[in-house]
C-alpha cells in the first residue's frame, strides 16, 4: 500500500471552534479544545450562515451577558471602594460629587473673597508703633549715633550704659533712650530724618577722627549741622558726591549691596583703553580672590593717552573702581562720584552742603526694604 504524498507548508493547528483538531504534519491528532465563553458569537441569521460555512457552529451561552452598569451606579454601598462614584442625585452638579481635598473642618473660602490691605487707621505691628520697645542698637542708630554694627561694637567695648550700668550685650529692648549714655554723654531722642548732599574735595578723609591728625570731612562741615554719619565712603583722593544723614537705619539700608543703589563715577584714566575689556566687566571680575559684580563702563571721551570713562556700580566695595581699572592696566588720574541712588551732584560747589527735601527722602525710604 502506497503512502500518501507529503504536503509542504506550516503544521496544521487545532480549530478554534471546538471541532476535531487537525493533526500537524508528522504529528498525532490532538484532543478537541474545550469551548469557553470567549467563543460566544452574536445571534442572527448572518452569524449562523458564517458558522455553517466553517462547517460547525460555535457554542452559544445559554444566557445573555449582562451589560456593565454605568460608573455612577457601580458604587458598592457596603465596601465603598475608592475610585467608584456614588449615584448622583438629579439636583447635584458634576462638580459637587468630587471628593473634597480639605483635611480640616474650616469652611471653604469664597471665590469672591480677596485679601485686602490693612487700612491706614488699622493698628500697626508692635515693632513699628511709636513708643513700642525696640532693640537698643536700633534706637541708637535712629538717633544718629552710628550704624547697628558700630553700636554693637561700642556695646562690646563697654561704651554704652543704661542708668549708669555698662551694657555687655545688645540684646536689650527699650521704649526710649531715657537714661542711655554713650561715652558718658546722654543720647538725645531721635529727631526727624535728615539727608544732606556734600561735595567732598580731595585731600580729606571720610572719617570722624584720624590718629595721624589728617583733615577729615567734619573739619569742613558747618558747625550748626546736627550729628551726621556718612553713607558710604570716599577715599582721600576721590572727590564728588557724599551723602550724610542723622538716621543710622537709613545709612545702613542705602549701603547694603542687596538694595543695589547705583553709584556713578566719572574717571579720567591714563593708558590704552580696550573697549572689549570694558564690556567684559558687565559679567563681573575676580581680582586677588575678591569677586566684583556687574560693572557698566562706557568711554565718554578719549584724547591721546587719556580718556574719560563713566563707571556704574551697585556694590560699592572698598576702592572698587580703582582696583578694577588698575586690573585692566589703566592708571586713575581723577575719580569723581557724580550720583548715589536717585541723588545727583549736579552743580553743587566744592565743599558745598545742601539739605535734600523731605519729600525726596520719603520717596527713597518707600523704595528701600524695611524702611
């Protein structure tokens, strides 16, 4: 008896309809697969016709598959599983059924409520009320004795006393300066803030006293002025605008680099001026381990080996302009400060003193943080 010819192609696979399995090439007949629920096909003449074309009908379940309930109706009242939603009443909106994220029992904030500013008649914080206790360093600074750091240094040196007892720590709050003495002299109550412009000449120091006996700016000021402290410093060979005030707090706020008050200078230099090197100062520069921030430098006029530059800084570090220009190979022949913050030197004569109007001081104080 001759063998049937072998057929080529992939092996035969069992039928998915549950009928007799077709043995693969060279294999043994397989057991029919058990029908499952996935074998269900919808009823209808077309379905039966398709099943008849395949030679066998797919098994049909004896009961229809129950449709899945909508999400709103799938909430389990007994378990209350998270992620399922309760049936929504007809009188509730879609946003009402969302669970609240609030963990406290405070009433929700109304959307039309907005934070309002404290009215002028409302009570101010205790630290800013007139007569409220304040740190002694702040009171002495407002009285024009010096800056807070200077006063803390005086206290450490035992120069500040209260009712005859020398202080050893600045951690003391007082409502007034009654009974407070500095170097044995009573301190007057703080007066209204005053600010002055002074055209400093060369050849004098910006200090109250000099151990070597050299001239200071206080030797040039009129004797009828109140006790004043300088805002910033100008070295002996620098001239121009110097601000003085009787308010140590204002002095400190205007000197802070964080407040970035602009200081503008006109500088006469000798040497080869490199425009690109001046432009690079806008990114800052490090000299002998000291980092100087952004500096704006422009060439105002150039004639031969000399040039006039306009330098703008905001930090005001010690001899900053001179050190930066010397780092670029330029020799400073003359240095004039023409402005500090919103105040200009203008045509104020050398050694001239002029009080700045109170409204200009008020506008400045409103711009400074904490003033």
